[in-house]
C-alpha cells in the first residue's frame, strides 16, 4: 500500500458519501438520501478508495460492506466533521451575541404541543434570535439535518430515527410523551378515573397509518391487554382523530402533545395499567452542541419538555 498523502482527507464530499453509506447500508439507499444516482455513489466510493490506496468497501455476498480500514477512516472522519461543525457555530457567534436564525424541524404534535412555549421563552430571553420552524418526519428530517437545511431536529425514537449512539449527532432527551385513552363523552367508561384497555376490546379503534409510531404503540398496548383492536379508521391527523372520537366513531390512544384544543363530546382518561408512551428527543450535528445559540435552544426545549412531561395528567371531559 502506498503511503497516505497529507491531504488524503481534502475531499470531504466523498467522506460524506461514505458516512451516508455506513448509515444506509446500500448504494441505492445512499443515492436516494443524497439525491444522487447509484452509479454516482459507486464512483465516489471507488474514487475515494483509489486516492487512499486501499479499499473502503468490499463485496459481502450480494451486498457491499465497509472494510475494517473504511470503518477506521470513518471514525476519524466523524471527529473531523464534528470539529468543522463546532468551528462553523463558533465563528457564527464570535461576537458573543445571541443573534441569528435557528431552523428547527419537528413532527406535527411537537410543533403544536412543545414548540410554541419554547419559542415564547426564547423570544423573551433572546429577542435578537429568530427561530424558523418546518414540519418534517424521519428519515427526511435527518437528511435535512445532515444537509444543513435545519439546525435542530425533534423526533420520536422510532423507525427512521438515528440510534442513541449514532456518532453523527448530539442527542438531548426531551421526555416521554404518554398516550391516554380518548373515548366519546357518552361512552360507558367515560366516567372511569382510568380506563383499562381490555374494557375497550369490543370498540372500534382509530389509529395512525400502519407501521407508524402511534399505530405500533396502539397495537402493542392492546396486545398486552389481551386483544387485537378492531381498527376501523387509519388517520394521521390528530384533529381528525379527536373529531371522529367526539362523534362516537371509535376510540383512540391520544398523545399528550396532541391534546390541544380538544373538541366537546370527547373524554380523555389515563390508561389504568402500564401507560403507553413514545420518547421524544432533539438532535443537532455532533460538534454543534457547543454553539451558544444551539445551547440556548436545547436548554429551552429541555426545560419545556421537563415541565410538559413531568406534570400530572389533566382530565379532559367533554360535555
């Protein structure tokens, strides 16, 4: 093997492709994430191997896998990218004034139940800081974070979200979003202090799309209660879900983040046994967590999340 030149890491674009390949696992998935063709991804990886003087990938049956040296290279690349991200944010706030724009991507119920209060606190404390929001879900949410189109991602720990130990991101846990039972106000169990899911085995159920987080949680919770729910409606819009429940078209598990401006005719009660929940977190690119601006944003998100999830359940009873 020829000696490595001193500029062997100059082309960071190829290293970004290699990092994405590590996370996606296939050339096709990498190409889709980076908006490239599979042949362009293959050329980037081959070119990187040629310039380095050793292969970064190898054939593993019908698949392509990282070589041990490719894995080692990425370990160093993660450090380099984190330091570059730290430098970018350090220079952005070099005058020690918290001003500028922070772009936050988040799922819909976080936009409704978590971020308005966080933005209130940020506006009061840092009037020169502008926060811009956009709605997005994994995996596209983290593609946007990787590409620098957003600065903070807020997501639920589920399929499509990065794992806790992912070296690309600094992760801040925001708490567990508990799911309560939503039933029509005239339901036989609407007066219960807490509802045992087994008592709803004969009801029609409303869930999200198959394979989604809340649909999976509903299926798991009902299975633990000893029955398979009769899923009558599959709806991802929480306003529509609450209206359907209020009009007696089914029952549902409703995240507390989604319990905003509930309509009359609907009652929300906690689950009597183990409460189902989903875990919410915020992520920034590794190295960016040292930015004073992002520190301020993450601190406010953590504070609001702690207040939101640390409080007691408040009953919602429709008339």
